C-alpha cells in the first residue's frame, strides 16, 4: 500500500442498516477512505432498475463512527449513479464494493441481484468493482469468516486493476471453513415453480413469488460447483451482453421485409 | 407456415395501454395465437427487477378484440414469469416478443431496459425471445414502418430458432425510410451528467435523473452506428455475463487470505 489511501465506495441492496454492509464497511476502513451510499430500505431483486419519473433523495446519516454515509431513496444502481455524480462529482473512487449480500448471487442470480447490478454500474462508470454475497439470508448471518477473503480480493483488485468493462462476482458458501478461492464461470440455471397462488379476503387471486433454483449445468468450472465444494467463487463479469458467437449465423438469415407497402 | 399457428407471448415495459404494444399485438395476430401479459402501469428502466416480499396480481382485461390479455401489477420480468407459470403452466409459447418500446434500447441501455429484461427472462425460460424498440419516446410515435421488419424478424426466429441462452435486441431508427437490417454488437457507451438537483418547498434537496447518452465506441459494427446510418439494428444478446477472456489472468492472481485467525 502507498501512503495515499484509496477511496472506496461501498453500496448494497439489502439497505444501509443491513448487517452485511456493516462487515464490508469495517473491512474497507482497514484499507482506505470509505464512502457509503446505500438504499434506505431493502432493494433485493431490483436488478439493474433505475428511478425514472420520480424524484430521488439522498441524505447524510451517521450510523458508524468516522464513516461518510448517505442513505438514498432509490435503487442500488441509483445509489452508484448519485455517488459518482453528486458525491465524487465525476472524480471516481478507486474501487466500488457492493454487499455483503444476504443470500447467494451466483449463476443466473447475477441478473436479478441489486448487489451485482450496483457493482455492474460501478464498472459502467469506469470504477473497478466487486460484488460480495454470502449463502445465508438470515439477519444473524455470520459474515466473519468472509472478512479475510474480502480484504484479500479487494487488495488484489487495487493492485492489479480490472480490464475495462469487467467486474467481479464473489460468493461465499455457508461454512466457517472456506477451502479457498476458485475462479469460475457463471453456472447455467434458473428458478422454477415460482408462484404461490392465494385468494385474498375479498375473493381475488394474488401471487407470492417463490420457487427453487434449478442448476442446469454439470460443469466443474462453475460458481455453483465451487460453492458446493466449499470454496468461495469468483466470476469475472462483463456487461457487453453481445452473443458474439451468433453474429455469423445471424448474418446468413434472410429477412423478408420487401413486401411492405406502408399501408398495412 | 404450418397449419398449426405458433403461440406468441407479448410483453412490454411501457404498460398494457401503450401504443407500442398495440402495434406489436396487431403484427403478431397475423402470425399466431397471441397472449399478452403486460404491466398495468409504465415500468421503464426497471431492468431485471423482480417483485420479492410483495404480492402480485394478474387480471384478465379485454382491450383489443379476440386477444387474450392480462395486466399485472409487477415488473416486466414478473410478467414473463407469471405468464410461463400461471398461464402457459410450463408449456412454453413458441416465441416471446417484448415492446415495441418507446425509446431506444441499444448499447448499454440493454441493462436498464425493462423491455429487454422481459425478453431476456423469456430466453432464461427457454423461449426464443426478441425485444423491439423505436427511437421515439412520444405517445404519438409512428410505429407503422417498423411493422414489416418485426414480422420479418419474428418469422425468421420461428423458422430458425435461436441458440440456447440467446435472444435478439432489435432497435429501429426514427425515420420512415429504414435502409434495412444490420446485425451488430452492443456499442460501448454510458449515461453522463445524470441528475438535476432541486430544492423542494420545505428546503430539502431532491434529484431528478436526467443526463445524456455518451457513445464511447468508434466501431462500425455497433448498434449505435447502424442506427445512425438509418438501419434497424439486431444484436444477439446472451445472459451468460462471464468475462471468459479474463479467467486466465485472474487465475494468476495471488489472494492473501492466510493471515486470518478468526478473531479480527
């Protein structure tokens, strides 16, 4: 480490009072100058949502001694945008860390996760970014054994940087004996049987989203596999979603649009 | 076309009463049996958000003659999940089309767009899926010249299928003389100067998200370039967000986590 401490933006999706972000803040205080911008209420499953057409508020709060903290009425991605534009005013922090999420964000969950979308937005803004998640939804989750992995990973990112358009998705298994770190790809999988259908007191149907995660990948190089074995998984993530491999085949398609006469 | 008409799921993010979805429904009725599940209110910028911890409602509505339509209180992705689970009951439609969005969803907007996230969720569910967007936010936008392109693209997808984990992001320029279709990659770009800061009547700050799109890509193979030239852009999109190219370099990093004694 040099004498000049790095500036670290901390965000999450479980909200500013979540136990997970407290652990992340404490670890980051050992490394650099910490600025926290987090939602004022839980925002799990918000994906890459942004707030359009409604005003946003961001207010200073003092939850932990010596930490510059702001609560925000918006989504996790809004928090990153507000931090970059209104707190850092375009002068980017050295790293953006998101989490620690209460619950895994491996496999397809990278799409739904506000934690990962906040880190992705950090990367879109040109900031080296990492999302952290633990396989434990409980408010009493024990994050302690994640601490050395988090600081180890953050120090490596500060030292080595990340390629443009790339961030890291780090997931921890629920175990106090993490076997180590495995670099992985995102496992194929999806959620199935997703709704609990009920009838309200007025006779109208409504639905609770529920269901279970179904792994559809037998690969031994996936995040799901590493977590099952007791390793922390690290997946490099990109937000260029182009399926480059399919461009040549698409170019061979013949689109019949000639018959249009404008009067249909 | 065979005698058995394909089943087509139509979704959007601008809401079930938007002009764009009406045009899409009309075009799809010429091709197959249409089922519409769309948000009951505008859901622009919702990205891949899902509704957790709040009940969802989905009710039949009859806006257009002979069309099976449902309005949903949830996000665009919720609409797709409810359609698959509660309407199709696991028997997948032949194609999922989303839009036509009022406003472009090229480049980085694929992340923020509810239109594209709904199509992505269709692909996650194993349904060939396409999102359509027009470069015109107006409620009076003229979608007519998009019609033959939409039906041409949908017929090609029905005939050829799409590879697993792949969908299409189709954007139309604002012009009545579309020059044709270009297969593209997602342009690099981002939104800058994003907040209009104001003071409310009670003396408190608040923010409106605003800003402008900044293209950061000089490539001539991008969706942004094709649209600028007056072509409809077609980008194949994947939801494996793994930055595969960066895995070898990450494997060479040395993560220092040995010093943890559990008492920190």
